């Protein structure tokens, strides 16, 4: 009986434990952005596009873009790419040269929330 229990634990360690690790790492993280974090772009972008590692829930995912005064410069609400559901984008009002902050908050389909921010600069 003890030998059977030892074999069962070994089988779980080899097959079941790695599956638990993959599940725990399934949170959605920002994988890339356009404009890129920390970049200087010219001309000014017409939208911000964020790509994530997992599919997102559109009703609970948002992007806000602020100018140096903290005023919102996005034109409307963020929308999810219907084909991939991992790409969130928002249109921008016309931007003048300066630094802009992108603030994102998302809920992935696995119900985990993540958020973050970065800046980009529009050059002259």
C-alpha cells in the first residue's frame, strides 16, 4: 500500500504539478505597445494599441491616456480587437509635442486583474 501511495505521488509530481504551475502563470500581462513604452514618436499617433498575453474581458478593460497636465486625450472608449481579444486600442485626440502617460487596467478571461502605466513622447 505504501509503495502504491509513493507511486501515485510521484505520478502527480511528474504530470499534475506542472499543470498547476501553468494555471497560476495565466494572468494577462502587457506584451507590447504602440507607441512603445519610453519611445519618442513623430508624427503623433492616432491611437494607442496594447497587446496582452491572454484574452481580455472588454467590459472591464480600459486605457486612459493623459497629457502632461493630467487631462485625458483619448477620443472615446477603449475597444477590444474582436479577432484576437488580446489587443486593446483607443483612438486619440490630435496630440501636440510633449509627454503622454498611458494607464491601463484589464481583466483577463481567467478573472485576474492587472494594470500598469508607461509614458511616450511626441517629438517636434
